[in-house]
C-alpha cells in the first residue's frame, strides 16, 4: 500500500486498516486521519507519536491499560487481538511452562499494583528472557520515568504494526 493509497482511504477504511496500530485504541487512527495527506509512512508515524505525546498523563495511562497483560488472562481465554497474539507468540509467551507462566504473572501483578497499568513492552523485539529481565528492572523505576518508558514501547509496537500493515498491503 503506497502512501497515496493510504491518503485516499475513507475515514471508515482508514480506521478499519489502522485502528489497532495502538492496541485497542482506534481513537489514535481516528485522530490522525485528519492530518492527511502524509508525505510518507514516517510522517504518518510521527503524527501518531505526536498524538500519543499530546495525551495527558491519565490519557497515556489509559492507552497502556488497553494493552493485554503478557501471557495473561486474555491469552488463556483466547481473547487477544490477532496482532497481540502473534506478537506474544513470536516472543515465546504462548509456550511457557506452568512455572514460567506463574512467575511472569506474579511480576505482572506486582507491576500493575505499583504503576496502575500493565507492563507493556514491544514483544517482537524481545523474548521471554528479556521480557522478564526488563519487567524486573522496570519495576524499580519511578512512576513518571516508567510511564515515559512504557509509552515508548507502545510507539515501538505501533511502528512495527504500521510497517507490517503497509508491507502486507503491498503484497496484495
Ligand atoms: N502488555 C504488552 O506488552 N502487550 C503487548 N506487547 C506487544 O508487543 N503486543 C502486546 O499485546
């Protein structure tokens, strides 16, 4: 899908295609649609990042709360979005042994109790070991610092989803 096609999408089609570039936050696509035409994908990504950065603290916390826990309830109940399921699979989170799953779940609970939102990391750039390591590390962060780091991870997830969406469409 070249950028001309992206720019020509109706609002409905634009949100259909890009509505989940930020997990369960179609508002992001709905907001940046107004900023067409984009010169290229990088400019569209900048518009998305600028929108996320413009959110209040509670808005950013809301974006994070829309993310499923890693190897958590949604995975076990089969209610993950296709994007998230594939990302968690690639990171090896869908084949944890019970002890690993329990340990990760305990860390997720600790994290959510401390920060008030789930631990978010770009799973496609990590594996089970690095995710667990970063979760333990980030648990020690101050809330303001951790909110910033977590939002940077959301942007990484978004960039990879955008790239795979455009690449996928180019194969059509
Ligand atoms: N809590 C999370 O980090 N969730 C996720 N990370 C990803 O890369 N995809 C997700 O759904």
